[in-house]
């Protein structure tokens, strides 16, 4: 099943935001009350939503999710992104020091102006490159929810978040004590 179909099935009446970013950034998406949340993982070359979702994006959930070190295959993810359609209301791509550029290129051009955002930490020197590719929305990670809230309100829908990790962490490159899950 394609990503958009899975998201539609899990969150049929929600304004869906698919976030492609680093799992250590999840605190930026905590709200009160918490939003519905699902993670997609690469399983044998397909991105799927595991059975334990949806959950709510609380601080405790964010802390737990930050330690889910997904296998990342950018080629599979790029292919998967090329299949997306406008049924996903917004695709937010984390820049992460230009690492979002290949993912942004894979997003269908018709989604870029109105159904996508480039998110970043504190600055976005690559903004002209993204703009030339057709992206119109740029915001700090911690401003994403404020940025999409008016569109969700206009649609009369609550926001639901879906997430795909785009940077692979493991016990060799992540410097926090790790307890296997």
C-alpha cells in the first residue's frame, strides 16, 4: 500500500502533515493538547506504518521516538515520494544541512508550491535552490504547526502528523547511551 493510502486510512478526516526529518527534532512538534502521530518505517523496501500507531505526540512519546533508529534508504524514500499525491495535505522536508535536497527533488512538482514546506533549525542558506525547484513555504521546524494551522482550520480538520526518519543513527554515531528496544 502506498504511503498516501496508509495515511488516509489511519487519519481519514484529518489535515495530514508528513514530516521527513531527523528523529532528534521531534520536540518541535509537541503541542497541548498533543496531536495524533504515526511513524513510517522502511520494511523490506517499503514504508509502512507499524501496528502500534497512531499515538499522541507527547514529550514522553517524543523521547521514546528519538531512540527509534530506523534504517534509512534514501533511494527507496525518493521513489516512494515520487508516488505521493495531494491527499497528503503537507509534506515537510527537513533541510538538515542540505540533506533534504534529494528528497525535495523527488517530490512531485505539482505538490511543491501548495502542499510542501522546507523546515530547518535556525537558517536556510539553500532557500534559493528550493525556491527554484518550486517550493514556496519555508519555516523553522518549531514554526511548522503554526504555518499549517490556518489551512487545517479552513478545511475544518484537526492536524495529524506522520513521520519518516531521514538520517540513520546507530550506536556508532549517536552519543547517548542506547538501550535496544
